């Protein structure tokens, strides 16, 4: 059993393995009181006035207490982060890292800007960790890029991957979260109404990336999210070529016996 887990872990691509490791180590460290969450959470005031810039990163690693909800999020993180990195971003590790960097920046920007808007600033002030939202962003992007994959929800009914975010949204509403907040905040957690205040970020950031990377270039021929060369220099290129049809975004997958 231990060997199987070790092999599974070692077979993960580098970004997925690194993020999953950081999330588990941080959350376990906080649960054992080795690390204090108060030194990790997103606090704009301390970032600006006391130069605690690490908070811009560490708030994406902590997934609250060790419980069923934590295992649920680790499953989603390991599954959909891995699927994206091994398929849509196969051979493009720098591009995948840039996607996460873009998502983290959008999520942080939403919190900072929202905190300055009257009437809603108090709600945004209660958002301390964005790890759940970043996880759901990956789920959203994966669902957009794999819309025809059949899925099953708890064995109760089947649907295609394009509807996965909305199925999770419905489940969140079913267990008692606010439907309006969920519509805005996405689905990052399902068992705490406190978490529901940050759930839109995953859906918003995911859609922003999907539009700018997949939709906008087809409309204009320009790609605004081209990965900077400085980020590409951090990762060695793999000898893998991935081809993607230029004008067929939602086509049914081509049979395996086609000729290249």
C-alpha cells in the first residue's frame, strides 16, 4: 500500500506534486500548531505596512482544519491539477505555472478591490485564504477544455464535464450555502457557510483565464496571456508536441485510428 502511494506521488507532474505537498505540509503544520495560520492569511494591511509579502503566497496553501472537507479538496486538487498539467499543458510546464500565477493574481485582486467597495467591504474583509478558490479555478478550466467527458455525481446521475461547475454549485446550495453568494463565488467548499463567501473567485478567475486564453485569441488572433520568457526560463522544456485544432473548440474527440 505504501509503495503504491509512493509511486502515485512520484508519477505526479512537478507543479501538481509541489502544490499538493505545500498544501498538505502547511495544513498539517497548522493542525499540529507548528505553524500559525495568523502568519499565513491574506492581510493587505500587514503586506503594505509591514512588508509581509509572503502572505500573497501562503494564503493559497492553507486549507483549514484536517477533516473530511480537507480530504475532499485534496482529491480535487490532486485530480484536476494533475489532469490539466498532463493533458492541456503537457510539455508546457511554464504555461501551467503562469495559469496558476494569473489565477492567484486575479483572486487576490478581487479581494483587495472588493475590500474598498462600500457595502461589500466587510464581506471581503472576512476572506483570509484563497486556496479553495484556486482549486476550483482549476476544476472550472478543466471542465471548459474537456466538455464532452462523461461524469457521474455520487452515482446518482450522469452528466458531461461542461456542467461540472454547475453540478457542484447545485450541491452547495443543497447543503445550505447561500445560492446568491455561490453564484458569485463558485464552489470551493460545501460544508461551511463561512467558506461560501469566497467561492465565486474560483469561477470568476477560471472564466477570465478561459476567455483570455481560449476565446479571445480565436476572435482577434492575439494572445494576451502569452507566458513571459522569464517564467519559461525557469522550466526546462519537455520533448512533447501537443497539437490543437485551430477552429474546432467543442468538437467531439477524434477516433484513435486517425492519421496525423
